[in-house]
C-alpha cells in the first residue's frame, strides 16, 4: 500500500512540474496577460492625462508600468478597465529612451520582452554592441 502512495505522490509531483512549466511558458510568451499592477501603477494606468509621470524609488514598478503600457499600445489589446481616451486603434510608433546603452540590456529589453507577446514581434534590430535599437511588430507598429 505504501508503494502505491509513493507512486501517487510521484505522479502528482510530475503533473505539478508539468503545470508549472506550462505556466512559465505562457508567461514567457504572453506575459502581459499575467500582469497585475500594484495600486500606484493601477492609478497611473487609469489616468486619462495626456502625459503621465510615474516617479519612484528602486523596485517601485516604473519599468514594469512602462513595459505594460507599451505592450498594450503596440498590440491594442487593453484590459477592460483601461481608459478608452488613451487607447490606440491602429499601428503605432513609440520611442523608449535610456540614459545609456547598457540600461537597454539590463532593464528595458528584459521588461519589454517579458510583456510583449513573442508571436507579435516580427523583427528585433540591434546596433553595434548588441543593444536592441528597434522592434518591428507584425502589424507595422515599431
């Protein structure tokens, strides 16, 4: 009887590992669908202001907020609660600015690639040094 229970436990653990892997892959390929803003981010996302300034210290969610907004605007797949006044309905051209190239690799590109669906990206161009300089999406957004 104990051998049966051990087998059942191994099977359950294997199924759990499989589910964890599937969830990890879904988050990797379509991270924006799993994004949950913190209260400060939610307030900024809900704003109908033409320009939004989100200031904060380390780990306050500035880069995450920016990457999530960019992913929504590029794909035009917004959450139900997103203000209609700030939605785009056609392909867009967006610019993300960094003070130096290493920040692109360390912060900006990992955040964008975590939220922008992988099947939506048509091309990623890099400049010398290997830094991402342009992302072209399948619908023409850049």
